[in-house]
């Protein structure tokens, strides 16, 4: 048996200028397998989405991005 655990490096996002994180909830209009698979494939191509989970028909994605000053 293997007594070691997988190695993980936890990086501080702020060191890379990534100071804003948000949970994004998405509900697909088309919930068939093909639409969900296409959406999941597209999500994998977006590096700012660091985690995604499907809860029935809703997808919850954790994003991390650079914050930007809003115009006043």
C-alpha cells in the first residue's frame, strides 16, 4: 500500500495579481447531455475558472481574476 498522499502546491493568488474571486452560478437553458458536455468542455478552456461543480441543472464555478478599479 502507498502511505503517501498526493503532493499539492498551494499558491497565493494575490502574488500573481489575482485579488478577486467569485462564485458564478450558471443554469443552462438546454439541459441535455450534449449541451452540458459542450459547456463543460468550454469551461475547461477558461483558466480563470479554478473549480466547477454541477448541482442538478445548475453549475457553480469558482473564478479568480485580477480586480480592476471601477470608474467613479
